[in-house]
RNA sequence: UGGGGUGUAGCCAAGUGGUAAGGCAACGGGUUUUGAUCCCGUGAUUCGCAGGUUCGAUCCCUGCCACCCCAGCCA
C-alpha cells in the first residue's frame, strides 16, 4: 500500500472499517459476473478493483459466477470469463465459486424467512404483481395472498421446489412494505419457478433464487467483507441489509457502490453487444472491434495496458464517459516500451532505383528498438525494386508534406536518400511506378556524407524479398460518442471500423512472429498476428502511432477551405 | 410531481474550513534517419447556481438547477 497515493473512496471506507475493528482485520471481496456473455472493458474495472483492493489489504478475492438464471446462462461463458480474468493477471486460487453452490443453503434460508413470517408464496400472475406494485409516485397494494399462514406457505414453497407447479404459477416473495418509496422493498420476489436445466445443477432444481436474495447470501456465506458493485444497485442496499438483518449469518458484508466505466464511441452493455453479434454487425464476441476483453486481446491489447487504464480512470460515484484516446494511450505507452520494430507496407506503390544494379541485394542493419539497443538488430534486404507506402508519395503535395514528391528527396529508413525522378503512369493515367535515383553516399551509418539531412524519412520493403500479408485496420465501432443513447444502433455504426488491406507486404521476419506478441510496424502502429490461421498471414492493428501529420493535414485542409 | 445518487479545466481525478495535486487531451518549444518516442514549458482569480455562517468556504448551512438510477417471476 502506498500511503502517499490518493486513495479512492472505497479504500478509504475500508481503512475506516479496519480502524474501527471490523471483521478482525479481514478483507474479502468478490467479482461476481453472470455467465451470460463475455467480459468487457467495463468489467475490467470491477475485476481490477476487487482484486487489487483485496491485495492491498492482504485479503483475497473470489471469482463467483452469479448463475441464478438458467435460461440465459451457459458454461461456455464461464470458461471465457475465467480465461479473461486470468489473462488480466488475477488469480482467484481455490476461490472459484458459483451462486448455485449455495442453492441448498439458500433454500433453507428461504424456509427460515417463511417460518419467521417474513416471506410468503404469492399466486398472482406476473402481470397482477406488476399492477399491484404501484408506480414511482403511488404506493403498491398488498397481494390477497400476503397473509397466508406459515404452514400454507411452507407447504406451497416445498411443492414449488418439488415441481408440482408450472412456471409462473407461484412466486416466493419477501414480506416487507408495499408502500415503500423504494420499489425494491415492495415485497420483492425471492424465488421463481423455472423448469429449466441449469448448466451446473442440471435438473436438481426447478425453482431459482432471484439476484438480490442469492447475491446477498452468497456474499455472506463466502465471508465477503466488502461487496463492491455498481451504482444501479445503490437502492438495492436496503434490501441487502434487510436480508442480513432477518437471517442469522455469521458474517455481515458491507455493500459499497461505484460508477461503471463508460467508453466513448462504443457500448458496454452485454445486451447491446449481443445485439451487435446477433444482427451481424460484428463477427462475434471476440471481433477485434468489440470492447470485450477477448476482442481487445485478439486485437493486440496487453493486459498490462488495460490494468493500467483501470488504475488511471479511478473509482468514484460520478457517471463518467472516458475518452477512447485514454485507453489507446495506455496501450501505446506500454507497447512503445516493449514492442520490437518491424517494417510493413500496407498499401504498396512501386519504386525503381535506376542507379542500383538489377539483381543485386544489399543487406542493411535495422535496429529492433530505437531506445533499447539490447534488443539487437536484423538485416533488411535492399534491391532495385522497392515497395513504399502509397501515402508517402504525393504528386501535388500541400505545404509541409515532407515525404516523397516529384523532384523531391526523402530518406529511406535504414538505407539511402532517394530522389523521385519521374512518375511513370500507365495508359489509364494510374501510377505504375516511381523512377528514382539514390545518393550512393548516404547509406545509413556509413559516415559523414550519410549524415546529410532531408526533411522526411519513409519506410520501404524490397519487392523481391517481401512477404504478402493481409492486414486489418480497425477504427472505432461507432461514429457517435454515445451510441447507446439512440435506439438505432446500426445507424450509428462507423462504416470504416474495419479496413482490410489484402495486398500488403511485410518483411520476412514477420512470417514467423510469435502469435499474440505485438510488434510496431514502423510509422504505422502496433500490430499482432491474428489467431485465425485459416486466413493465412494476417495482422490486426491494435492502435496507430500518434500521428501529428494527420492532425496537421486536417488543419491545412481546413484552412484552405 | 416518490425514493436513491452525482455535479472540481475538453476527459478523468485529488483536495473536504486556510486560500485548487496528478494523469490524459490541447497548445508552444527542443532532440530525432519512425511527422513515433523522449525532454521542457503553458492552463481553474476558481470548484453546478444563488444566498447564508465564518477573519476566511470547493469544503459547513439553506434554497435552486442539471444529469443518472429504480415500477423484471433479469443481473
């Protein structure tokens, strides 16, 4: 624990609890996902919070699956969630649990509530219960079944569990206060009949506990001391405490709420993410444009960058929307330090060096990292015919364009300074190639003559040696900062969220890059090989490099109009 | 128009009675064979608004305004 660092309000609250002697100094948290989808960047904040709080206080954190709704949950999500939490770098040890582990105990607690006259079986239909609940401004009405005897409730509840009734025929409700201004206290449902097979308990149960009941008791049963959840559960807290007051639990956890993380230009709601998949806007939970952890991983994000991001955004109760750039910047910062540099030409245009002998190859050393000489270097082949980036040549460039132009000079990185002598076009007026000459005295590192300065430096690849590859360039999934606001998700999609460069070339060394290890394509960004090997050699761009030229270009364009 | 929350710079975020930390972004400058990295520098007479208490208020009090959440047998 770093005492000098500003502590978030949750850690401060725990400090105070500990100072007051709570829980014999123990701190136990839990991350409780429902296995009905993949974890996204918003979940990462909660994962980080729960695990790092536990670590800071020498406590521990459970990974608990909140699997109380068999109709929506699936073990494949359980596996995906475990993988993601582990990938982020957190270890739950032997503290992997499920709400369903406690179903027997939960059932007993429900019986206890019934026996205490604190719960009853209601036989109203869902629709009737809704109308009886009242509205935000009008109190609800008691159900006609509210005063059934303990014996009748017990009998009915046991028969619900025994499968004697159809789905929806009855529901177990807490008996609290139908006139409460807090809707959560208007006799909330505790158990519903659902004759569905559960991914873990199979057919053992046909009644399933509701979130509030299951969650509170699971927390208490596991010894959670601090139950950290998001803001929308704030007015469930009185109910959480009501359960703890009614039931004889050995442990009394404290619920503390914090605001969820929202990221601009994307959505962080499992419901909407699922829609994107179901409507075919993306290819799945791990489509690299998705904000899921699986997608970010596939795209080339490192777990370290995500953990760092979560630490930087902090923990408060204020509704926030973080700029996308904040996340990207965390990745750039991490990768700038660790990613080796390589060369790729995504949209090639040919250059012919007229004064370089045909058929010859010169090998030129290129550093693997400009600031880390210990990472070594490799040799790049240089020959008469090269590929350069189409963007690095302009026939009629604006002011301040430092790259290649007719009659202009540019440095080929790690190689020579060349001059564009002629733009050779085909009959259709399309550029066939650029005829260039090289200054033979300017080979990188070859002495004083090579120190000659030119304005620009561009990257290149020997056409005879480069390997073809497909490169996927990703951009924000939506074109509006808050896509969740409108109901027409599709209309807000960014049509350029994926651009495929199928005619790209990469240096030979890239053909056997370790999967999952990000590299920097010089001047282009950070890339990683895609795990889908059936697609051949394919790279995904995780993030671009910071691009002040692009910004300048935009400003120049604007000032001209 | 019930209840629960939140409002400090473009985005986050400390500070919580003694005169506004930090990060990201933005802008200016330096270094540079990645228009990258790196380095240096620049921002709130002011803390949603209005009153009040106080020698002194972002911090305490009162009122107001804005925004978010709640009427699943979802979580």
